[in-house]
């Protein structure tokens, strides 16, 4: 079984060539967080492993908060509130299902043409 890597690269949400690198140093029981601009390290912060629990706690709380939010998809219309809205929704025609035609029709059409061209 392969050994897990001792570093993680995280892209900066602002793009460009910025990223954060976190590297585990077992000999000193530290995780070094370094900020990179391309190939240049612009800052680093060694953090004791015992202090990294604070960062883990922050991440868990953030993920928990996001998981508990109820997101409404932009494609999902809000529930109608008036009788007219409910009637319109009920009478509105249903849209057809979107399918991938290339898998069903285009591939078969190409095979037919290839076979007829080879005769």
C-alpha cells in the first residue's frame, strides 16, 4: 500500500498562480502552512500539531453550518402562493425529457453509412 503524501496543495480562490501548501513534518510534530505565488514562497507559518485542532474545529463547524443550510436551486421555482398561481402551474404543459441522442441515434447512423459505403 502506498504511503499517504505529507503535503497538500490548495488553490487560491482568486486564481492566478497562488496557492496554499500544508506540509506535515513528523520530526517536529508541526504542520507548515506556506503561501506560494508561482514558484516563490511568500510566507510560511509552522503550527504545532496540538494547535491544529483549532483549525480542524473551525473547518468542522463551517462544514456543519453549510450542511445545515437549505439551498434552493435557481431552477426550482418557489411554491405558488395564490389560487391563480396554483392553477397556472397545474395547467402549464410539462416539458419533454432531455436525452443524449448521440448514444442512441448518431452512433447507429454512422455505422449504417460506413456499412453502405463499403459495399
